[in-house]
């Protein structure tokens, strides 16, 4: 009986470790992909993403009442007015 429980415990431990190993492999692969580019490529990609985001925001806020009816509007304090 104890031998069966020991074998079962060892098997369960082995089976429980399989998904964790797969997750670890996936994380290592993602790290390699993220760190694969050079600094110039990373900077260029970041600059391109920021330019696209700024263009999208400007296009959205420059529509009629796009700024005044948006949540992005920053109101001046009453003392300034």
C-alpha cells in the first residue's frame, strides 16, 4: 500500500511539473524574441509607435467638439478665468 502511494506521489509530481516546464520554455522564447533586436531597431520601433499614437490622438481631438466633449480636456481653475 505504501509503495503504491509513493509511486502515485512521484507520478503526480512529475505530471504536475510538465505544464510548468512548458510555461518556462514559453517565457524563455518570449525573452529571446524581445531581446533579439538591436537598440537602434528598438528605438526606431518605439518612435514609430509613438508617432502613430500621437497622430491618432490629434486626429481624434481635432474633430468638431473633439476636445471640448472629450474626457481628455483639462479645465482651467476658476481663479484663472
